[in-house]
C-alpha cells in the first residue's frame, strides 16, 4: 500500500491535466480536497502491469478510492489540529 501513497504524492506534486468531463468526474471530495477520476487513473497507470490489471475491476478501483479517501481525511484532520503533515506523499505516508 505504501507504493500507492508514494504515487499519490507525485500526483499531488505535479497535478493531472483534466481535459474531459469523464476525467473531471469527482470520485470523492470534502471541503478541503477532491479526488477525480483522472487522479485515480493517473495513480493506476504508475502501478506495475499486474496491479493495473487488478484495478481494472470496479471493486478493486473502489477500494483504492476508499484508501485514498482515508489517507486524505486523516492528513487533513491532522493539519487542522496543527500537525505539520505536508502535501507530498512521503509526509502523508510517514504521518
């Protein structure tokens, strides 16, 4: 799972251009963050081929989004409480 977090930080650092309505579709959000279909797709494309195949399954993809939401929610709450979590993957993962 740490690979997912590492890739997620890269995504946050560099962003993902969103050019279509499907890419801009919001998969999960709060007042502080948003995860789009393009964000999830970008993360999945960085996985090894065997993992990419697994995340083609909607159930596995849903689990990935749930894990991303958990990470985002925990780090957002920590920031609100004054913990210096940082925005990059390493900071979030080490939190």
